[in-house]
C-alpha cells in the first residue's frame, strides 16, 4: 500500500503530467492506494466547481482513508519537527510533518512532489515512492 500526498493528487486532478502523477495513474486499480484524512481535506477543499468536487470525492470512496493524528502521532510529529529543526531544517507546513510522521510510523511509502518531505526521507527514514 502506498500513501499519496495532496501535492500529487492536486497535480493529478489539474492534469499536470509528472513522474509522480504518472506513477499514481499506473498504480490506481493495480495496487492499494491510501490517503490520510488530512490529505483528503487538503485535496477536496481546493475544488471550486461542485461537479469536480463530487468526481474527486467519489474516487476517494474507493480508497483506504486513514485517521492520521491522535495524541501519540501528535507527539511523534512534534518530535520529528524538532529533530529536523535541530539540523537547521524548518518544515513549512504542520500538515506535512503529520503526514510524513504517520507514514514513517506505519511504514507506508509516500508518493509526493512537495520538497518539504525530502528531509524526512534523508534523516528520518520516510520511504519515497
């Protein structure tokens, strides 16, 4: 199972061709794809047209959706943020810290195009698709 970040989903829904969107397209229907509740929120809130929103929401009905936070993950996410900050790296978005930390803990590879995930790969063991 792979987790797909909102950065890839947004590119996918807007028709932007990239290595990551090609990977997502090849993976859908072939192996399990998951999203986190936080990712789902980030993606769905971006749709302006109701029709596009409904199309996307329907697609997500067929995927596994994980609840990403809770007390233990909140603490682990804060620890991961602090670990990177001690290395001089400040992750811009708390959501990315939570997503990366969840994937590390669950051992899910993450498909992403957002560069903020790279330090999690390099220093904390996040698996990149």
